[in-house]
């Protein structure tokens, strides 16, 4: 095994060196920074709290009692689910202040292999018309999302 490990170290070093040489002349263009006003931040805060609440267990989002939940006290949860491993946490409900239906889904946990595989299924497909009635047929979603949603 020692010979194999030595060979892998040499190959990795050569690969890293060739990458460094190939990219040494590339420079990232520095982009300007756009200042965001406090009112813009304030308008996005409720939405950010909904996104953050999607990491709470369904029992908390249905009771609407986690820290991020309490930041939007007028929200009415309707359904929640997931197990944070094979199915990401999610919840749906209504916010009368925003006059909006909110659907929030936990992001992918890198430690959970099944969601990574689902996320990797990126073929674009039509959504199920029974789940999305009246949806324009030109709207597509990644196969992994469509399968997980159905």
C-alpha cells in the first residue's frame, strides 16, 4: 500500500501544481458592493425567518413555537413534515400580514446522502398536473424535486 499512497501523493501534487500554473493569470473581476437600506432588510426579515424555521422539527412548526416561528407570530401553520434525513423538513401555512401562502423546505444537509442524491437528479421534467393543477406546461422542475414533492 505504501507505493500506492506515494503514487497518489505525487499525482495529487502534480494535479495541484498544474492547476495553479494554469490559473495563475486568471484574476477575478472585483464587483462593486451595493448598499442595502434598513427598510429593504426589514422587508426581507420575515421571509428569512420562514426559511430558517424550515430547519425546525414538524412538531415545532405545527405548534409554531420555535424561535424563528415566534418572529412571525401571525402565521397559521397548516401542514408540516419530513424527518430531516430522507425527507427534508417542510411546512406550509398562511401569513395574513403578507397575505401569502408560505411553503418552506429545509435545505440539504451534506451529511444526509439521500437528499444529495435527490438534489443531483437535475433532468428537467414537467410537474405532475394533479399536484399542480393549471400550471403552465412550459414550467419545468428538476426530476429530484418533482419526485420528492410527489
